[in-house]
């Protein structure tokens, strides 16, 4: 059963004027286009096809707003950094994301979805820097952990924690397939929305 049974899609925004009112609390999900962001959202919310997944990375080209509960939202940000997208489209996405981070006082938390096999890359760090500038809570999901051996997964987690240790970022392993880290991710989302976040 979903922790947010009333969750629903509200609107998509292609420019800042289309954003929902900046009130309440929202948690944004960001990640490279092939990191499994939409699948992670669906699994955390236990809602099949809530955030649309695609076999073609980079299909999330708008900022999508979802209502989770009264005064609480989830925001699905455009995937970034995928090579097959034109330079003009990448610049458009970067401008849209910049407008979002510049204007959202209601942003309580940012979850950055990172493929555990690739590690934290430049675009991921830019997302975290944007979130840190707003002083919101930062959490990294190292997805596709099921594709790594136990040793490889532990090494990926340690490497990400070392790289991000100065940024006040919490990091965890996560897998849509094996459900590794699912309870931890759900707890992180709830804590961010409720203003009860504390870093381990």
C-alpha cells in the first residue's frame, strides 16, 4: 500500500511562470537521464507508473509537480547529462532547473539519483550545489545496487560518502529490483517533508 494514497499528478512546467505556488513543503528528485529516477520514485511511493518511465533516457523534459498530501509535494526534475540530447535542449533544461532552484523557498529536500555503477559525476554535484545554496536537505540514492556484488556495492557507497563528506549529504544504496534501501529512502522522504530530517 502506498504511504501517499492521495498522491496525484498536478501539472508540468516548461517555464517558471507555470510553477505551482511556492508554499508548503516539497521534495525534488533529480538525476542523470539513465540513472533510474522515475523507477525510484514509483518504487518509493509504491505507485506503478506514477512517474512515467521510458526505455529512452531523457524523456522527462519538463518539471512535473505531484501532490502527495495536504501541503506536501514531490517534484520530478528533468533528467540531465544524456549525450543524445541536443545542446540547445540541454541549455534549455539547465535554464529551467536554474529558475526552479532560484525560486523555491518551499524546497525542503533534494534527492539526487545516481547510478551506483558510475558514481557521482559533474552534473550530480551541480544539483547538490544548487540544493545546498537553498539550505535544503540533501540525500543521494545510489541506484541499481542489485547489479553490483556486495563488495562492489560497499565500495561504491564508501566512495560516494568520501566524495560528498564536506557537503552535508547523506548517501545510501538503493535498488528498485531487490528493494535494497527502500525503507531508508521512504524514511528520508517522509523526514524531509515533515521537517524532521537529521543526518546520520
